């Protein structure tokens, strides 16, 4: 996916090197799409149907989530074009807010932005495989099947195998990722066409138990928007590789915005298909909602086949997270020499220690947390740092006026203000609805600040360069 530069003459062994800019438009935009289209879109609507039983409200939730993602994308496009270095929001927050807050964001990215989503995607991967091989219909509240452990086993194997591949290095990784992403998008488009032909549009117009305006202002809708926001997470993926993107002033904004808009359109259309495939009551609480929708549209055999294809599509997203996450840890290790081990690698292989640590945490979360609990924890914590990261654009404009900004977002300051307002709304509602999730999220933030205080003093030795 990227090129490697040789260490500078006289650099110490294991010292960081400035990477070559070899990531082009197709790979950068494909990484955004691959990072975004993962577990959430194939699972979240079942939870939404249980909490906000209105098809129109559900579609509006997905559309509003797309709008929020676009607002975040244009903000990060401006930040990434002005500060084109690896690390994403860690780099922005550390530089423009405070290193301690940036460190906490990096820790949350490690646990919440990558390890937890890896666990969730692995769980969904196993769930869809089980749905394919054991076609008993999933009913909300039904006891788990005898093979209930199979999703965790299959998911754990997926995490370990993909991580081992990237530890060993992959030639032609860019071509593989682009092909996998293209295959995933074609699968979604094909499913949308099937839904248009075979779906029942009358299901979309079914009235909810309350007036629409009241549903949209309810705490349940705010929590649903937080879950949807997780499904859109990944719109900032290109910013993590800003230091490796060729012509970042032009390519990074274009890749970020094109990828985000494409995914938003796919998400709204795909969820319209889900909701047109069956009555909403039959989808409520169903985790493998895409499987249930496919079976309703295509019958048992067709549904099982689609479940296998969705499971295979999740492999590319797991790969995108394994590739992207360690770049944050490497950027962190450049600034915190006591964490230098996280960036250890040789020129031909991936950062083995960082990948191994990420894999271990993902496996723990896979085996110890429920899918819904992970979804709420991830959504709440990511909302906090996404709002802070987007808010950095105000600091850049008002305190760093000397920094060149080759890309300026349209309609400033409306996009960042709208994004922050939506994130704060979901956070406030999360505090009211799920206090234990809030405690876990805030605990992660506090742990990040404490670890920063412990590791900020650099030991004697040569300085590293990023």
C-alpha cells in the first residue's frame, strides 16, 4: 500500500524514517470506503428498529449520520491538507489543543477506534457464517443456538490470520485492498438492485407508534444516531496516512470527500432495501439484519449465499483497520520515546508489536463483551474525540494563521459547528440513557491522561524523527 524509505545515514537502529508519498487517489479513497463499510451497516438497523419503530425515522437517522460524516470529512480535509503528517486526530489534537489530550485520543483510537471495531467486525463475520451454515431464523429474544460459540471462534481466527498476514508484510497490498473494496461495493450495489426489484415499498411508509417529530427528538433517536455515527466512522481514514499520500493538498481532500459521499449514498439506499424487505417488527432486535433481509427477498438459499458474501466483505475492513491503526501508534511513539517499542519494525514487515497488541485487545473484547455493549461504548467515546478533532479547525484558522491551507471547506463555519452540535447531543443523551457506558468511555479518557503523565518524559538517547 505504501513505500518505505531507507533510514537516514547515521540514524540509530530502529529509528523512524519519513515515509515516501506513494498513496494515490484510488487507494486513499478506497481506504476510506473500506474503513467505513464494515460491521455497522449490516447490523445496526436491527437495533434501531427495536428502539425507534418508524421506517422513515430510521432512514432519516442514516441520512443525518451521513450529513454529520460529511461535516467531519470537510473539516478533516482542511486539517489534513494543512498538516499532512501521519496520525490523524492524534496529530491534530496534540498540535492544536494539548499533547495530553492528543495522547488520550490515541489511546481511545487504539481501544475504541480499532481494537473494539475489530472485535465487532469479527463477531459479525462469525455471525454471518453461522447464519449461512445454520439457517434457522433469528428471532429477537430466542435462546441462543447450540453452536452459539461459533461466531467468536470464527471471528478470533479472522483477527489472528489477518494480523499475521500484515505482520509478515504483503507485496501488492494496495492492489489487494482496492480489489477487495471494489468487490464489496459491487456486492452492495447488486443487493440494492435486488431490493428495488423484489422489495415492498409500502413497508417504508408504515407509520410509527408516535408522531415523527416526537420520535426525532427522543433520547432513543439520539442513541440511534450515535450507533449510526459508528457505522460512518472511517471517513477520517485518509488522514491517518496523510504523511504517505502523494500531493496531499489535492488528493487527501478529494479522497476523503468522495469516499464519504459514496458511502453515505450506499448506506441510505441499502437501509431502504432492508426496510422494504420485510415488516419492521420482523427486523427489530435482529443483529444479522442483512441476513434476515436477504432471506426475505431471496429465500433461504439466496440469503445464505448473501451472508457468505457479506462475511467475506468484512475481511477487507478488518484488513483496513489492521493496516491503518498502527500508523497512529507509530506517530505516538515518535513523540513519546518510552513507547518506542510500538513503532518497532524492519523495512520489509509491518509493525509487529503494535499489531500484536491491537490483536490481543481485540480478542479480549471479542470474548468478553456483547455486540450491543461494544457498539454503545465505541459510539460514545468516538463521539467525544471526533468532536474535539473537528473543533481543531477553529484553532487552525484563528491561532495558526501563518499555516498554509491549500484546501478550505465550503460554508465555514457551519460544517464543524453542525458536527460538534450533533456529537454533543448524542453524548448528552448517552449520559442519560446508558450511564455505565459513559463511565467506561470517560475511564478510557482518564487512563489516557494518566499514561501521558507517566510516559511524557523522554529517556536519554537520540531523538526520533517522524
